C-alpha cells in the first residue's frame, strides 16, 4: 500500500502565517508529526505531493534524517493548486501502484485509523474505503450518507445547517484498492469548480458500480483550516507527550537528557539557581540558557540555542530555536517559531512566525471587554473562532518597536514595520510601515 500525502496546498485562510505543514510545534514540523504517525503503523511507502516552494524544505526534513532511511519516499510537484485533489492525483499517477491510501498532511489524526484501514483492507479486500468523522455541531465540509451496512450512498458539499444527510463528514483518509479504475473515471470530470475528485466519489456511490465502505473515525482529529486551529494542535502535542506512557519515549533514549518528574533538560544547558520549573513535561533542548528567577510551567518546549532572561514567565507554550526572551517577558499558551527576540513583553494566546523582533513594553491583549467569542477577519469576512482568547498572528520578518498595544484578533502580515507609542486596532498588511 502506498500513501499519497497531500502537502501542496497553500491556504489564504492561514495568512499571515507561512506554509502550515512546515510550522513547528514541539520539536518538529507539522508534516513530520503526520509522517511519524503513519510510519508508526508500519506503512513506510509515501509519495509527498508538494508545491514548487516547499518541496526543498520537505526533502530536507525527510532525506537528511537518519531515522527515515528505512522508508521509501518519493516527491512530486503539483503544478496547479486550483485543481485541488484531481491535480494532486495527476502529479503522482506515474508512480502509483495498484492500491493507495490518500492522506492530507493538514488533517492531524491518530495512528489507530491507519491500523484500522489496514485491518479492513485484509478483511474486506474488495471494498474501497473512506472515513467518516462524527461532528457535534455544523461544520462547513463534505457530508456523507450511507446505508445500514455502512456503504456510501452520497457525498454532499456544505449543505445548509440542519439539512445535513448525516452527522458525519468526509475526512481525507481514502483507500482505493484499484486506483486505476478510479483515476480513469476521475479524468472524465471537469475541474472548473475544484470538486472533480468528490464528484467522482459521488458517481461511484450513486451508480453502485463499486462499493465504498465507510469507516467511522473515533479518535482525535484537527483540520488546520484557520490559524487558531494551531492552538488546539499545540495543546494536543504538548499533552500527548506529557501523557505518553511508552517506556521507550524518545527522551528516555537520549543519554544527554537529565530526566526527573517529566522534566527533560539537556546536559549542555546552563540553568541558573532559583529557576522554578512547575507542572509536568517540560523539555529544554541543548545549549539553552535560563537565568535567575525565571519560571517555566509545563507542558512547555524550549528548543535549542534559546535564552530565557531573568524574571521571565513561560506557560504551556512551544518555543522553537534561537529565540531570546529578555527580562520580565511573559509568554502564555503561544506557538513561537525560530529567531525571535522579545523585550519585556506580554504575549498571550498568539502565533508568531520566524525572524520577528518585538521591543520594549509592546503588549498583545487577548480578551474582549465583553468576554464574547472573538471574530477573526478571513478573506474580508468575520469568522467566529469560538474562542474567548486570541491575541495576534504575526507573519515572518516583522519588527514591532516600543509601547505598542495590539487588540485581540489582529493579524500582522510579513515584512511589516510598526513604530512605537500606538495602538493597533486593525490588521497590518504585507510590507507595511505603520506609525
């Protein structure tokens, strides 16, 4: 069985953040989390469908890491993202064998589903299989209907709320036993409305020419559709490691880590006296320096070459490499990428991309005064995040000077420069100078 891992699509909904598959949570990129989950189910033949910008970074992750040497990886480029799933299939059809399992790199799932598909494949080897996930409230996606034997009847795109054919949505976890049959039919569908792939599934379901089995997905699932979904993922990956009962955990294998009460500190770190570690599952990687009176509350990851200065407070956050967190900075429930400087700031419930400077007394406010759900502007529309607390999403290469107050839900696009002594009440566009 070959895995087709879809990683070519860049989402305008995720702006101002960079490629979502390559954003780093805990100690690895999102796509690496996904691949390691697949490999843990003993499925080691993967075709990466990339775009012309991220293919080099994805190759670097998986071809230069020795622990992936036993795997069989292929990399292809999807030239036209507007073709969506159909374009992805066309990009790799020359190296596809008879049966394939299609997986999205941006839908984070548990390894149990891969094991379940493999089990069903052996048990019902003449069926095609897709996954249905129960949703407790309306989700704007493809809904599925099925008969009493769990065979697909129909697939419906974004029905009106209360008109859903079932309470299950279609996840991009599809196993096609005879892919040539599916692919030949797929080519006959026009892709002008970017749904040729789904229309092909609908055809086979309605014509009953091939039975499509529904497997109910019962485990953790998080689609990365909007930036705030990364908060859920950060919390998930932090807790997943904290609750990992596997005695062969990665940090127990590393002799260079001192492990005590779920506190994992690399022996090359310099930890001053009076540093307080609270809670469970704190990881401090190599060459990190933490100075007096800093407080680190877990679960938290601080990656290599970072510096935490005096009186700083880090709570339930993932901080990547080469960050400098200066005196009396507070970072809470946030996802921080690499090469970022903080200077006496308050950073709550935020996502900050790489190469950002945030100077003295610049603060991000994360809560509406009326304590209602925060609405975020996505493609000129206000979308309900269903969260009470969101601060800011900051793109790459931004510089924020002193005494800047930033309202909740603000997005600051890449390469922006903001001078001091102002309040930011609306989104900052790409390459902007704001004063």
